[in-house]
C-alpha cells in the first residue's frame, strides 16, 4: 500500500468516442495517484501522444514535490512503445503492465474511467447538451471529484493530499453543469447599440483561475470568462441539442494550463476564444455518450412573472379589522360550528372561579366629560357599577346631606385592634400624658411580638386622622 503521493500511479486511455469533441479529440488519458486518488486527464486525437502527456504530468508532479516511482498500465501499444519507455527510463520510473486481456489487474484505472464517464454522461443528458461537449463534461467531473471525492486519509480530499494543502479546497465556485448564463461584453468590444451580454452555457472551470468555461452555441466555441451571471433555474431549451454543421479543424496535442491564461484577456474577443474547447487541467476518462431522445414540455415562461401573495392577520383583532373582516368572521363561525357538531369539547363552568372586584376603585378626572368617556369605554368590556366614593386607603368617606364630606378611620382602627388582639382593651381618652418619659425596657423585648408592625399601623393612623396619638406612638416607636 502506498504511503505518500507518487508511489503508484494508474494510467488508462478511454475511447474512441462516438463523436469528436469540439477540439477534435476522440480519447482521453486518465492518470490517478493511488494514495491521494488525485486525477489528471489529457484529451487526445491519436492514442500515440501518451509520451508528451507523461512529460507534462511528471513536470506538474515535480512542482508539487512529488516523485513518481511506479506507473501501472495495461499492455496496450499506446503504453508499450519506445517513446513512453524512453520517458520512464529517463525519470527512473518502474513500468508495470497487466497481463493481456486481463483488465482486472488494472482495475483501479478501469473503475476510475467508469466513474468519470457516468458522471459526465449524467451532466450532459441532464441539460440535453450536445454529445460533442463530452470533453468539457469529463473535465468538470474530474474537477469536482478531486475536490470532494474520498481518499485513503480520513477527512482529506484528493486535492489536499496532492497539493499538500492544510485546508479543504473552496467549492463556492461550483455551478450546475449546462446552466444557462449571460456573459458580459466589455465596453471596448461593443458599439453603442450592441448587446451588453451574450447567452451561453456553463461547461466547466478554468483551471486554478477564478473563471468559467462557457459554451457559446452561436459560435460553436468554448470561451473563458469571469463576468458571468448564472440562471440555474432554467434548462437548455428544446431543439438546441442538434449537431453543429461546421467542420472541425485538425487537432494537435498542445497542453494549455488555464492558470497561465491572463485574467486581463477579454473573454468575448473572437481572436482570444479558446477554440480547443477541451479543458486543460483534467483528471479522468469517459466513454460513449448518447443524446437524449424525446421532447420535454415546459410551462410558459411568462407564468414566472406572477407571484401569489397573501397576508394572513396575526391576531383576531387584525382579522376583524381587515378588508376581509366578514369573510374571516364567517370562517370562524364555520370552524366553531364544525367543532361543536363533532362534539370536540363540552362547555363547563371553570373550577375555583372567583369574581374580580375592585372595592377601592376611585376614578378622578379633570372634567365630567373625560370621566363619562372613560366610564363608557370601561363599561364596554367590564361590568361597572358607579357609586360615590366611600372607602380609600383605609379612610372611610361619608357624603353628608348638606353636601359636605366626613372622613374617618373607624373601620381601619377596628381592623388594627383585631390584628393585635386588642378588641377587648379598655379605651382611654388620652393614651399618654404630655411630658411623660418612656423608660428604657428592663428586659429584652420578645421577638415573637410584632412591635414594629403595631407601631407602624398606629403611626399611619396618627398621620391621617388621629394626631392626638402621635406623641404616644412616637414614644412606643423609640422603645421598639
């Protein structure tokens, strides 16, 4: 089992494809590291260009500090030739080949090809794209697998292990393959009344740069752009899967790292279009792809312009005061009637019910009009009985026939006497003569006797209506 990247690398060629890619390729070469599971793919027109691909792969690995030690392939002539053997011998790489007609011995590469082809096929047919974009789909599948797929190390992605990164790769740039998008046209490349954007379809990522590969159907080309607005809710319209009629120029293998493309280049300049259309940094393989038959029927686009909006009242008060108050009331009555009909509950008197009364309620206002308005609103919610004031804060109020008012605290005094068990005490006119000196207590007062509470009750009485007991209460306060 390998313990680090580069110890064992599996390689296999997938193809020929039923259709040439936009760049003219019919094959792709997949190289997968056995430890990190990192994939790298190259798109080929003839199968005999493997040696050039290996040189590029070895240089990329060396830049990451990785030394390739063993290459495992099948025994096909594309690998067993003098040019490939010369490259491997120059680098000191051991070349292991499987037995003829025994793909099981190179099963890792075979399974990798199947995984990539299945992913690419799903992406193409999910958006009804032309099969000639198979190379772009393969490139995108590899890009995603390298950043999300499992590895031999837990919680690590192939990208992290191959690139020696400490943090997971960013995937915020991921988009749905085949999504319709609008590509911005710079002001330098358009005239006064030209369109500011052109429609295209997202078909991949531009290597390590912050850019996207966009398929421009009208030009039958793939371009690179950063200024793209995606419309992922839209599918590719029917009828756009027909094969382009233009001739495909001959293809020669030429590696182009997307990261070397200047970000200042105008993506819509026709002279700068990437007419190769096969992704540069790829990592997998693919098989035969077939177009989807049949037609899908979709709802008219104009229906998306209508939105149903309804505001539901949050409270009963809001419902009965809304424009649909009558409808809300009818709905409530219907619901209650349904509950009663189904005997959802039985009405009973509440237990431990006590009426709420406010015996001391006194209402005062600046005018009779304000007082009448207040009482009217209060009567609408509660049962109100209006009478003259007769008791307030311990004071009894008596309305005399001549219109005068007599205030006393007889009821309060009796309650105080009952509280402290003094109802049967002998009354005196003056409880303490003036000038009497209260001696210090000869013994400690009993803590169980509520002296302070008694003095407080008498103190309130002396302040309101009985100033004649103020001296005696003050002396008692000093003692307590």
